[in-house]
C-alpha cells in the first residue's frame, strides 16, 4: 500500500498552509496512508483529522539533534513509499535523504536537494504571476495530481465546537492582535482605536497564545464598553479556528490566525504592516480583505518575515493605517 509522509516542521502558520497538500493527496489517492511530521507543539492541529493516519513529532526545543536521529529512525521503520518535504532547511533535508523512502521530493533550495529523487525549483513567482505559498507547495505534487492547488483546511472536533458554544450567542468579532515579529504586529494603540470604534452591537474576543495574554489584557482594560474579552491561551488551535468560523469578522496580522481563517473559510481582514501580500501568504477565505498603507514607502517591505524593530525607527507602515480602513470592511 502507498504510504506518504509530508514534512513541515516550521511554525504553525506554515503547517496550516501545508494542509492543502493533504487535501489534494487524499482527493487523488483516497486509500493511501498519509502521515505528517511537525514540530512539537503543532500536533494538536490534527486531532481527529479525517485523512491523517499518524502525526509524527520532532521535538526541536529539547535535545534537538538526538531527537532528530530518533525521528529519522522512526520514519525509516515506517517504510514510506514517498516523502514530500515542504521545507528548505538542512535538517529536514537530512530526514528526507535518510528516510529510506522509494521516492523523495523537495525544493531545490534545500541544501540536500541533490540527493532527493526529485527536486522542484522554488520561486515566488512565475513570470508576472505571483504565487501563493499553497501554489508553491503544490508544485511538489503537481506531477501526480493536477495543476490546481487545494486550499488549506482544518477540522475542528465536536469537543472544539462545544467549547466555544457559550461565546457565540450574540454577534461577535475576533481580533488576534499579536505576532512573533514586531513589524508584523499592528501596534497596540491602533488595536485600541479599532476596539473603541467598532459598532456597539458586537462582542469582541481577543485570541492568541498564552504568551499573548498580557497584550490582550492591556487591550481589554481600555474598553469603556466592557464588551471585550481576553481568550488568549484559553482555546486550543482548533477551537480558535471554530470560533473564528462563526465570527462576523476576524481582524488579524500577517500571521498564523490569518491562515486559521483561511482553513475554515472564515471572514477575515488581514492588516499588513512591514510585509506585503505579494510574498504569497495572503488570506484565502471567500470573504477576505487586505488593509495596508495606501502610499508607497521606500522602506517597505523591509523583509519577508518581518523584523524585531522598525529599521527606520518610525514604523509608518503601521502607524499610518487608519481605523477607518479597518471599519470599512464591515460594510462591504
């Protein structure tokens, strides 16, 4: 029987986008066994996933290299017919090379790509056409599926749906205010301005990881209407996605919650500060909006993944975005 391993051990947003590969593989090979390798912490995305047989976990934060060897041994023991590596880094290249799979596929930018069975050119565009990350990923399997990339998809469980039921009785909006990168994160005061300007009929839920709780608390205490609630760290990944799916609108940065929205086709407004949609990580929901500075800045974009601080010290790519731009999407 055909057994396929998909490798994506990057951050959570990248893993969510990788689920498009799972959708396409299952559609073309419904009887195939599909496993996925992720970094520790991201495995809960696949709780009761209907197409995944096994989630393999590489603990990269503790004893990284001994765990890497252990992971490779586990993969070899599983005897995969195909390994599809979505990453361009050396460690996953080693996993791919030593997997023992009959066929190994990955991007040519991986340092070990010369040892793969098939190496696919990685690029951000084809001619004048900008590629989305799901389209870049899809090129790894296009030869044995078709030319169309599948959208990412998450499957919140019944338990996830039950856990959010108490929050959904009245119309609500979700805001995910945090980002790992400073220049990807819309400033706290700008979020406060939005919260204060949103129509009074909406309850507001702030979403994020436990590490985002303090930021969200600061936003809650500025709400004079007392309709904003801090859920950072209280919901797991799939429950957060389930809540976003039922929201009137989800306001997010260029970060993982945007991809959660895409994966459950939730309405979303993505605020782009230092990065730009042309990099290929934009929202994919059927109801999606992009808010960014309308004027061109010579310093924007300042990097593909964001920076720890604004290199120019002014952060105008975020500061000059108006609250009205964010409110306008509610009337579209």
